[in-house]
């Protein structure tokens, strides 16, 4: 089919262009519309075979005209339209005739009468408005390419990056019959099974991946996180137990301890010979860990630390591994020479070799939970338990032989937050685990949607539910978000692995934000997928029961999401304060103000009404919109705070009054960094069928996020209705465009039936 | 305190009004602000005791100035402001001085110098903008009344209506030790327990409430639904089992059968002597029940009906009571004399007296589910099972002795949908059950929020988490929605009980919509409440685990929510078509168009920028906004459909292209009917402390719903930013206003600790 040089089309063919354009532009051509157009074209005299072929090709409903054809039509129409003064009295027929006449100069004169009759006929059939009024002439159009041959493995490599082979290996291990999937309702039996699995993995060296080579590891947190990610596909209890033992507990020894601790414990931990807990959270203090109540009082005479829970609420709670562990990293207020040095971690043995509790230790099972019943969470109290001085994990603060406290970080609060920095890897893993659960759910729901039929036109075959627009609208945006989060997390863990000291603060902020964002996303996505599978989704055998119940707590543990989002906002505010240290906070605010007004707001007048497809799908539009939102929210938050500070409102009151604003800012920031990564990844991708199907996924993520926030954009006058409406149409089209490839997109997650564990697929 | 006559204030006192107004209007006065103002006032010479007292009273942070005081300030300021030309060069000080001067005419001249100094001083302290720019002068203000003495029982009666005593009785029964709450992980044991409970309730006559008196009941579906509602607080498995036995199965016999069936079965069903299933859904057909595949072929020679599952997917699935029942109402395509008469219900015995399966019956356990594991769901296949002619539930279609089919409803499809009308009561109950679960969750989360402290100002006591604005924002709007749904359901079930034939269609539509709306609402609310309780919310002992997992399927069973919402939209479209039967569908559209433009859009120019508090809290503004949304969506949907029909697009294609639009319309409709009920209930309420605390709950529901849809309102240019912003502030204030009463509001649900079953409260 000729697509570029306009003179390749005969005048008669050109005369049809406006009619066919409009028919397509309002959506897919329906079979009855196609039938009518075909009839009229067939009935035309003096139309040669090639002309008919071109026209028939253009209205073939099985594939959309490709984008260049469409653009060419538009180009030709605009050329002619500019000459004939498009107004309400002009019809699509007039435009078509003008195009035919215009191009017949010097050509054999076409049968204008027959063309006009046919066009008028069709116009009557379709009740078309004049072209000047026709929305579609200004509205976006997106090509719906034919299904290319896609290399799913290539896509999987693209998603997995360097971890592809390792992940593949773990998947093979998990397909061993030892990793069977059965209902185990009894918590003790389920925990026993998970413990066995954990030891199997440890035996093969996967637990130690994050530790230094000297202790059996590879010092590679990227690879450690990749293992966690795969385990989370198989069983979230196993993933969490793995994370508690090797990440949290082992990580505390690795990052908060020094060589004596590493030498004594790290290899045994990696082998799962020594099982341990990360005993931080208390009943009375979850989010506010700085104010934990457990005491660790150093006695200089005996060189012993006395670990004690002063009251019931000071007991440690939800502690994973509590029923199996023989030792714990206990976080407590360290008192040396009567002075509180803030929270430190101290290794406290819990059980003897036979598994009996040691004196002074009281442990209670946390019992059944909504999910994760394969993880043994418990409560722990200490009644003046004495441990030697060496049990203090002393990387950031030490007690000398002479019984004095020393640290390179003088401020206790700052010291503690430095220690907490070691939680970053855990947060990245939690986000990855949640994403895995969401990917599993999406794969099951989309595969089911491609099998399940329900309803349909009268007397016709029932339709695949995946062909319902509402079904696409509920599953494809979260699918796009899974791709987006995938790249953001890949990038984050890589930067964490290769960090230098100065990056850490930024990585911490981003990890907190992405953890909150991804876990909320995962919970709502799994829910959506469950509902999309109807009653089948409710049966245990189809996996959603566990995915939903297990992943639920990810929104709370390793930092409550709402609290983390506030942390992100505070991080953003304080980095601005830091950057503009000379000018001070007000300087930062002034700078922000100028930024927003200069480079952003000034673009608005044209921008907010721009609805052409090139613009809507343009990565730089997306980036601009995301950045604008983040900066504007930061600026307005800063201004509000400044005003309150000027009015002498106490900092805590200021924080309270701006809390919801902070969370909005944090979300905007997380969305921005996710977008930036996704853009870069996709734009860097080599041309080919894989890029062709991932690009619309990126576009859907970008536009769906803008649409989700459209109330704000409308309020800011950044978008007008004409544009939000065009965005909505474009999202619908992108969903249609993704529909033929959605199986490739979920297959690229590389999840076997065994990993998914759902009977319905 | 003088509040009305303006001349009761001295000129000096008046001079302070703008300053104090502005200080209040930006939010609560902080303690440090109060301190500063008090100091400056104290330092003023020539101020008498009563003047000082008035001023101190006005800035007392423990209670807000009451609304009339506030209004009076505003009035005085506006009066003066109109005279002195408020502009950017004018300051709060200028306005204050003008007010003092204005009122000192004929009065003793005040010490203007001292007043001016003090005001300038304060202005410097607080960095106040000129009054013309000050948002608060136009922004809403809401009184925060002191905690009145509220009669919680009175509120409970208001919520429960006529069912108050019955509900109370059921609550007492459930507090019997027989209704203990323990973890039962094994499904068979749990099911056994639920069955025992069911029989206990039946013995006392609660199962039969909906049946006619002749069969041991009261013919009262309102009371039946009230029992269901209370059971849903205690254990959702019990509620569902109860609903399956007495509502669905018993209801099918009652509503689809005739006297012979009633005489033979109804009393035994009500006593739970005869356990039965409602066997409608099939593996292959859930939502599209019209196309069920089970066959019921009548053999005129033997007078027997042959019930048969032609293939695996034709098996009945998710059938509650399947493992306990001895009989089932089986929905199947009824073939008489070779002609398919559409879906009918036939009673098919499943087991003998010893519980053994009868020949031709195959039943499989559906196994573990996400929740509701106390309900025995199973799959049932029939292999040419023969039952006598009399087993056809023949109210809407009968087979005569001569073997001919007869029905008063000639169209098989219409006949079936008439039969489905009997599902209405079930849908109302499902909505009520979901609402109960949400109320339980809200009660637990709010009570916990009033106990749990976390974080706080430096060196101060930690704050109650219920005092965090974010916490209020996440729990109070759903609390308001629980009140709203409560009244809507109360009204709906009452109309259903007292229906005449013509109402039924409307009630059906509304039941479908409210079922979908309430169950979605319940799931998201329980989730929010779970997260609001952090780790505690994840433990089984605190109830959310069951609430969340059990209620989840309410979004799917008795009609998938997405499908139901489309049903609602279709109902709305077709009632319009009906109302304008003469003018036809186009007439209806034209009528709608004129409605929207005349009575609604024309109000807009002033309306969309109106931000004063009276307007924002005015029920007629809310009603207008809700109606506008519903009508505009109906109109635009109608127009879009008309255009598509004109273009000869097939009805099914039209339906597909407008699917998301339909769901939006349905939601708007449901919100409108809920609002109307809530408004009426609250406005009819007698003045008193109960009304004082329920009114802001109503206002919160109305404004929060408008805010949820604000993107749409902005797009339609119905609201402008200045107004959406004022709405946001008003919602924040309403949350503050509700905060002191939130315990009353949940206590009014009347849920004992035993019913709630949460350790944390």
C-alpha cells in the first residue's frame, strides 16, 4: 500500500480519504459500517481494481491503518482544508470532492458525479457532522499494529537485567518437588515447611549472597534481592522468612557489627545454622522506633549489659523467626555511665541448643494472622537478661574496656538514624516482593481473561472478557505500572549496591517512597485481579487468597506507608534547605518559586489545550507534567510552612497542618522518579517488535498517572478539559493497542504455572 | 459573651476583630500565638476589665468562637470594609482602626494610638497579608462546638429504626457462650460450628421471619434483613450460611414456588430441618445466568423432568450449603415439547436421610477459600436425574398435566428476569452485611485510634493517633459513608417490603446499585481500617483478617459489581425511554438536554466560585451537585449512544464503547439516592445534641463525595479551583469538628466487645 508520496493515490481514492478518516477516527470500524462502505464502493462505476483494492484495504477492520498512512491522510486533508475554508456549512463530502478536484489537475478527470453520489450516500448513512466540527480531526489517533513476532525471552531479559540467569536458576530450584504447593492450614506445620525450604536455599548458598566473600557470600545485594523477588512469586511466607533471617537479622550483624561479630556469626547465619530475629518493634512503639522502651544498661563492674523490658508494652512484637530463633538483635536504649546514648542493637541469646528458652526470656506466639502464617511471629520480653559487652553491635557506637561510650557520631538521634539506614536494602526487597505478588496476580488474571468468555452479542459466541473495555481498563494500567516499578527498583538496587557515602541519603528517601508506593499499588492490584476473576479468584486453588492476605502487611512492616511518605517529603524539603544553605530556607523557597513560574508556568497557555497525539505521547510532555506536579507541590508546601513559621506556629503544629500535603508531594516525587527510569529504559531500547509493544505500556503508565491526578492538574490550570478528555481517549486507545500483546507482556515476567500456582490458567 | 448587637462591643474591642478573625480563620490558634496575643493585650493601657475579658475569651484555644460570633465579626468587617475600599495597600491594622473609629462616633474616643501600636506589633509578629488578599475573609468557617451530652442509645435508635429492639435481641442471643469466637482453621470443623449456630437461630424462629405467618414467619423482610445485619457483625460465615438457607434457597421456594411447595417445604426450611442449596451459578456461566447450560427436559410420558449437566463447565459452582444440603433449587433451561422455555428452578433432592448422595448426583467440595471458610461451597453435577413434574417451582411458568408449558409471561428472557427479581432481597442483605463488616472495622479502628499514641512534639507526651489529620482523613469520610449507606438501605428494604408491583423495577435497579456501591465501599474501608491499626490490624485476634477476607467476595456474589453497575445504567436509560414513550428515545434525549441546560448549567456563573460556608454546607448545593452529575452523565451517555446508533453501530458495540461511561453514571445515581435519603433523615431530625453531631457527618459525606468526583466537576466547569479548594478546607474542618464525637458516632452502632471480637479495643 502506498503510504508516502501523495500523488500515488488517484483523485477518486483521495476523495474518499476524509470519509474513511472520520470513520476510523471515532473508534474501530464496526462490521456493519464496513459492509456499507464496501457495498457503496463496489457499486461505483469507473473504479479500477487497484483503486478498489486500496480502499478496501483501508477499511479492513482486522487491522488499523498504520500510523504513517493515517498521518498522510491528515496531511492531505489539512492541505486541502486550508484552501477551502472549513466551516460548519462544509461537509465531509465537500472536503472529499475538493481533494479529488485538487489532485486531478493535469490528471485524467475523475468521475466526480459518481464520487459525489457515493459520498453523499455514505454521509446520509452515517449522519456525519461538518468536518470543521468533527472532533476526530483534532483528536489523537494511535496505530494498532498487527501482532509482530515478539521474543518474550528478550523482553524478560530486558525486565530482569543482569539478574536474569540467577532468577532463572532459582525458578528451577523452586520447581523441584520439594517445593510443593499444598494447603497447610495449621500454622505450626506451615512454619515447619517454610523452615525446611529456608534451609534448602541456605545450603545452596543463596542466603549469604549479600555478605562478603570471606563469609561465603558475593557481597552483592542486587543478586540477593533478585532471589527474594523470585521467592515472593512462589510463597510470600518463604520470602519473608528468608528476608528476616538473612536480610534483617544477618544484615544487622553485617552492617551494625564489626569484624568480631562477622567472624563469629556471619557464616553460620548464611548457612541457616544460626537462626536469629531482628527485635526492633515493640507493642508500644512501632513507627516511632526512636522512643523504644527496652533498656540496655551497661554495668562497668561486670562488663555486662543488662537487657530489660520495663513494662508489658515494651515487649518486642511481631518479631519474625521468634519461635525458631536461638538469638536476636535486640534494639534498646543503651545506657552507659548513666547516660542514654540512644537506640543500639545488642545480640541476645534466646534459646539453648535444645531449643529451651534461656532464663529471663519470655516469648509468646503472635498466633494466626491475616496471612503469612508460614512465618513465626512472636512477642519477646526480657527480664534483666545479662550479655557480655562484646554483644553490642558496635560499628557506630562502642563501649570501651574502661566502660566509656564512644562514637564518631556525637548526636544520639542522628546516630540511630544512621543505623536505620541499614534498613534500606530491606525496604527495596519489600517493594520487590510486593511487585512480584502483583505480577503473579496480573499474570493469572490476564491469562484467565484470555480464556474466559461471558456474554456477547445476541446469538453470537460469547466474548472473551479480556475484550471488554472495562476489563482492559482495570488490568492494563496496573500492568503498565508493574513494568514501571520493575525498572525503578532495578535502578534503585543497583545504585544502592554501587553507592558512595553521599548518595545514601537520596537512596534512603527513594527507597522509603518506592516501598510505600509499590506496596499500596500491589494491594490494590491484587484486589482488582481477584475481582476480575470473579468467584474463581476467591478459591484458594487460584492463588489470590494467599497473594492478597500475605502481601497486605507489606504496607505496614519495614515502615508504615503513611509514615514513610512523610519521611520522603521531609527528605525533599531538607535537601532543598541544604542545597541553598547560604540563602537559607527562604532562599530555597524563592528559588523554587522562580523555577516554577519561569520554566513551567509560562509554557501553559498553549500547552494546556494541546491535544494532538504526538504531543500526548511525547515523553517530554510526560516528564514536564510529572516534574511540574512535584515542584509545584514542593513549592506550595514550602510556602505554606514558611507562612506558618513566620506566625510562630510550633514546628510540630506545622507538620500536623501540612501532613496531607506532604503525602501528596511524596507521591508526586515517587511517580516522577519512576517515570524517569521507565522513559530512559524504553527510549534506550533498540528498535524492534519488543520496543513496539513496550512503548505503549510506557505511554499508558505516563498518561494513566496524569489522569489519576487530573483533578490537581485541572485545579492548577495545567490541563484543560479538552486535553483531559483527549488523554482519556488516548488511554482507551492504548488499552486497545496493548490488548493483542497482553499475553506477551505477562509472559515476559517469566512465571511458570508452578510458580503461579493457579488452577484456572 | 455578647454575640448579636454590634454596639455591645467597645470601639477598641472592635478594632481587634480583623486580627483575631484572621488568626482563627487560618486554622486553630496555636498556643504560642495565643500567648503572644494575650501578652500584647495585657500590655495595653486604658483597657478595662470587660474589654480584656471579651478579647481573652475570643482567643481561648480550648474552644472555637461559636458560629454566630464568627458571623457577627464577618458582618462588622464587611460593613467597614465596604466603606474603606479594601485593597492590597490596606492592612489588617487599617481595617481594625477603621472599625474602631467608625463605631466611636458618639462614643468616648478610644485610645487609638495604643490600639494601633498593638495591632502593628501583632501584624509584624504574624506577617499578615493585606485583608483584601486574605483567603480567610472569603473562606468557610465552621464552629467546633463543645462536647455536648449525647444520648448514644438515641442515636442507635435513629440508625436502626424499627428494627432496634429485634437487633438488640439478636445481639443478646449472640452473646450466649454458645456463640464463642475461636480460631477454627479446619474448614470442616468450622462448617460444623456454623451449622450448629444456624440451627440455634432457626429453633428460635429467626430463619422464617421472611416467610408468611402460616409457615411460622412474620412475612417481614425488614426484620429478616435486620437479623442478617447483626449476624454479619458476629461472623460473616454464619450470616452467609443463614442467607443461603433461608433467603436464597427458602426464598426460591417462597417466591418461585406455589402453595404445594410452600405447604410441603417452607416450615421445614424455616426450622432448618430441611437444608437446601440455591444452585444457579455454573462454572461456565456466572454473570450471564440467562445462558446457563444445565438442562431440564420434560418427558410427557413419564411426567418426569430430566435434570442434566451436559458438560463439565455446566456443573453448578460455589454453591453454598452444598456439603450439608439434602435438596437444591436447580436453575436449568427448561425444555418442554422440544421447546426451550428459558431458565426455571426445579427442586432436586441431593442426599438421602443418611446423607448419602443420591444416584446421578456428583458433588465436590470447593475447598478452602480466601474467607468464609465456615460456609460449605461446592460443585454439583447432574447425570440425568429424574424428578417429578411437581418439583418445578411453577409460579411463573407451569407444565400442565397434559404436558404443555404455560406462562403468563410469554417472552422466556423476560420471564427469567422476572424470576431474578426475587434476588432483590438477597442483594439488599448482601449490602447490609457488607455495611455491618465496615461498621465493625470502623469501630475497632476508631476506638484503637483513641487509645494508641505515637510520636508527638519533642519532649511532650506522644499524641493519640486519632488526632493526626491524616488519620482523621482516612477514617472519618468512610464513617460518614457508613451512616449514609445505613439510611439508604433502611429506606430501600422498607420500600421493598411495602412495594406494589410498579415499584419493583426501580427497587431492583437501586438494589443492584447499592449492593455494588456498598460492597466496594466495605472492602476499601476494612482495608483502610486494617492499615490504620498497623501490625495489630494484621493479627487474627483483632478481627480484620476475617472481616477483610470474608467480605471480599461480596463484591462478586449475588451479581458481580461491574455487571450490576451496567444493569443500573441500562435501567436508567430504559426508564427514560419509557417515560417519553411518545416522543421516543430521541425525545427523552432532547428532554434531558433541555433539562441540563435550563435548570442546571444556567446557574453556573455565580455558583462555581461560591465559597462561603453557608453555601458549601447547604443541603441544596449538595443535592444540586449530585443531581447535576447524574443528569449530565445520563444525558451525555444518551447522546453518545444516539450518535452511534445513527451510525448504524450494532447495539452490542454501542454497549462496549460506552461501558465505562455507564459505570460512572450508575455510581452517580447511587450516590444521589444515598444523599437524598441521608438529607431527608438528618433534616427531619429533632434539634438536639444528636442532630448537632450527625449533621456534620452528613455534610462530610456530601462534600467528600463531591471532592472524590472533583475532576469531573472541574472538567464540566461546574466548580472552579477556588471552590474545590474551599471544599477541601471545609472537609478538614469537618473532620476536626467530628473528632471530639467520633466515639459517640461508633458507639451508636451498638456493637459490644463480643460482637467486635478484637483484642485491641
